[in-house]
C-alpha cells in the first residue's frame, strides 16, 4: 500500500523554536477572541496562544513560534497535523461532494468496511455502524438510546472519574458533579460505581478490582442496590479525563461477566482511547474483552474533521427506519479522511510504534519518579500517558501540573492535564511523533518537573 510519506518527513524541522510567548500576534488574536467569543472558551486560559499551521507532531503559532505537540487536539490528530496522505483524499472528495445525510456513498461504505476490519474480537464481521452526529457526545447518546431500545430498561451504570461528553445523556453518565451541576435534572436513573484506581483508592490493584466489581454486582443483584430496571453498563477501558487511569487486569472481564449475567449490553467508550492511541486499535484489546457497543470519535475524522460512530453487535440492530437520526451523519469528506487515517496507521505500523515510543516516554518519566516523591504514579498504554503529582503533604497538586504545563509552553512543548484534581500531566501526542522529537520533548518535560517540584511549596 502506497500510504504517503514516512513519519520522519511530516514535521517542521525547527521544532521546538520559540521566542517569548505569547507573541504579539497571538496576544492580539486572544484579545479579539475575548471581545466577541463565548465566555465558555477554556483552552486559551491554560495555553495562551493562537495557532497558525501544523505539520505532523509540530505546530506553529501566529508569531512563527514552533512547538512539539504532545496533546494532538486532545487525541484528535492521531496521524498528525496536515497528513499529506489524508489530505489528498480530503481535497479530492471536497471537490465532488461533502454532505449526503445517510444516502450510500463509496466514502461511507469504505469507512464502515474499514472499521469492521479493525473491530475488536467478536465484533469483527458481526457489527453494524451508525453515524448519528459529529461529536463523541453524539455517539454516547446513540449508545444510550440503543441500550434502552434493546432492553426496555431505563437505568444506566457508569463510573466515578468517567467522562463521556457534554450533551444531556452523556453528562448524566459523566462523573464530574461540578461539570454538570448547573444542568440538572439530567437522566435520573444513573448509578456511578467506583472505577478501580489503586492510587485514588489506596488499595492494591487486586483489591481495587474486587471492590469495584463487588459494587457493580450489588447494583444489579442486591435487592436494595438502587437500580430497578437496568439498561446497560457504560465504561472507558482507560479513563482519559479522569487521569489516564488504566484499570488493573480483571476489571473489564468482570464487567463482561456482570453484563452477561444480567442480560444488558456492555458499552465501551473508546472516543479518546481508540484508533491506535493505546498501541492497539482499541484499548479493550489489551484485556481481550469485547463490548456489545463501542463509541468512537476524535481521531475518526482523520485530520480533525468532526465525525463520530457507534459500532455495535448486529444482534442489537433492532432499530426501525429513522429510530436514530441526525443531519450530520453523512459528512463524506470526514469519512474519506477517516479511512485514509486508518490506512496510514496500518501502512506505517503505528500501533507498534505507539507501544515502543510510549514505553520510552513512561521510562523517562519513571526515572524521574524514582527519585521524586512528588510523583506518585506514571501510567498508561501506548501514547496515552499520565504522570500524577502530589504536594509535600501527599495531597493532589494541581498547581504543579499547571506550572509544568506553563514551563513546557514557554520552552516549545505543548502538554495537557487531566485527573479529578487537575494534577495529572496527560500526554496524547500524535502517533506519528518520532523518537527524536519525543526525546527532545521529554528533555523539556523532565526539566519542567525538576524545576517545578524543586520550588518551595505555596503557602
């Protein structure tokens, strides 16, 4: 397969290369944004920059500063910015047709076939795909509707620390109370069980899994478990916004057993963890557990186009015509881009690359953590990496994560944060990140950690 240039040819040669940031052009655009954009805008509060262009795992701002991108639009740009192999198909398709609702097209059929080719476990060859809207939240809404439609149930089991989106149903199963506090009442019949985070629980991995599964089982089987008419279990195989929490072995298998015993679908939210992010096509493959329903978005649009899908076992395809709908379920440019992105990952063996490079990144952070009590955990799979910070008293330290992000920005590396307390450094670089760029970025990140954690604690 001739699938575009190798990953070493994708990036700006001068990254990182920054002057004082933010520069004058970024400051001017940020000010214009503040005057007319929504007060809900959030990301520039953490990284005050206006971006101009990008290539591979590097980006440039409006002042010509060049950065190494270690968060890829929060996991959207798995094959990098402006990937030529993807854009070739984008330009070709855009000149012909962009929007087709759900009429058939070569672009639509090819992407569905490609998703079947990489589907996990028993979903391969026995699934259906529905495109219901452009965002991950839309895919979650579709999965909630599908679960209710097939079970006639109303109750949903989700997990503390989980994030599933910003629409009403997706917020209902999201764990963050502050995030959804102004919008209640949401879906009323939702129970949140503990997610097995050994650090948060202060338990061994085995104890954390046992406790979480006992709680889930009680929701279904305890006469006073609180959920009278369950419809499904909704879980991230690796929690993203919750802090790159990788569940210990046995958790997803246990959920599979509970779902089977109670005849409800098991739904995996792979919006952030899927499409190669973890070093497998889907994070659930690390545990050899197949869901009944799986959501995907973010990187599905290939090069940043908004596109989501819900992939589910064909036995659940009981919907009638129009029972799930949405205007933007026929964005054929995004579909062509998604197919090309999958082909690029396959042709350049980026799953193996993500595993190898992720091991290097976690190894570098682990070396720092070995001598730094302010780091309580380094974790992740593939290029999905979390590094958790506490203060000198052992309490979650979001200020440290903020300061590390600022230091990295000022030195030409873009990183992001996560976790219940904002104290987890989260790295989500494009899968096309090279080892040389990763080494340079880690030099900056390690310097940032050592500088920030050596400073006196704030009063």
